C-alpha cells in the first residue's frame, strides 16, 4: 500500500461477513484500510491495482470499497 499511497493511510483489524454468490455467509477476520485521497486522476487506477493484487494474494472473490467525500484536516 505505502508505495502506491505514500502520503499516509490507516489500517484497522476488523471482523467481517458477506454472502457468497452461492448464498452462504462467509465470516472472517479482515483489515479495514482508510486513505484520504487528493483527487488526482491516477488514484482510482492505483486503488484498483491494490484491490486486484489483494484478491489474487488472498484468494478473495471481492474487496469492499467505500468512497465518500469528506472535509479533512490534520
């Protein structure tokens, strides 16, 4: 993550569940990643690359992405 988003990020351990295409509930420990984006045009592509790599590495069918506009300050 850091090479693609060097300006900073936060990671939290979470417990999640989702319903598989077959209808079964899948429950697992997971990670929640928080990134504040600047709006640069290449950010969506970098997010997609990270999500695709995560799916391949951890054999996941899906990786949740939530996008929300926010006013932030540090």
